[in-house]
């Protein structure tokens, strides 16, 4: 009986650890803000400002940093609709878990305001395809100039020269997943804007 209970206890712990590692969050990084810029959203839409833990998977962190180094890439908490009715999405899905309770950033004189955050241990990353990238057409006037939205159907489109981590080429297809939004393969809304 004791060995059965011990076995059930070990199975329960293993299952809990598996679910904790498999937790998925949508990622977004705010641009042009002071203070912490990264946040994740769980399946219920709860947002949490994060700092990445030192124990994060370095390869996943490298891919995320590489994605964010592209112009017009910051991730989206949910699919967005622009003023013309076009649905676009930047689905960067992080796998991992919170590795701390809520903390507060330290006070810095003349610095960013203090804010709550949690440390996040990144274990993996998936990018939903198609993936929308916003490109400004006039770098001198980013506010009022028009933009172009490029829809990438693969990570190879975002990284035409490929990516290498510690000298080893990454199989970018292994980091792709299909979008669950209404965006569709062409990045168009499910219904025409004038029919709404």
C-alpha cells in the first residue's frame, strides 16, 4: 500500500511539473516606454509584466531576441484590427512558468516609476504563422507616414539568411505553429469591413 501511494505521489508531481513547463503565454513588448517593457498574457487574458529569469532556455531567449530585433516586431497579446478592418497578428507564444512571486522594481531617482513584475523562466517559444510585420515607409516621420504590413508565412521569410545559435543553424520550422486567429493565410478579415 505504501509503495502504491508513493508511486501515485511521484506520478502526481511529475504531471504537475509537466503542466507547469507546458504553460503557454502570448508575449508583447511595449516600444518607447520607460521601465519594464515585456508582458505575457495567459489563456484567460490575465496580463503580467515580466523579467526573464537567468535560468531561461538560452536558445529560446536567442530566438525571441532575434525576432524583436526586426523592425515592426513586438508581439501581440491578441489579434488586432486596424482602422481599415484588416486583422493582423504577431503571435509569439512563450512556454514557461513564473519563477517568483510578484516583486517591485527598485526606486531610482529621476528614473522610471516603480512597477510590479514577476520573473519568468522561459523554456520554449513558438511563432504563429502567418505573422504580420509593420514597416514604416518614412523613417523621418514615423507618426504620420504610411506603413506597410508584410505577412510572413514562415520564419524563413523573416530570417532569409537563417539563424545560427552558437555556430549551429537553427531549424526555424521547428519553432512555427499555425495561427488560431481569424487572420487566415492571406491576413484578411473573415468578413469584409463594410459588411460589419
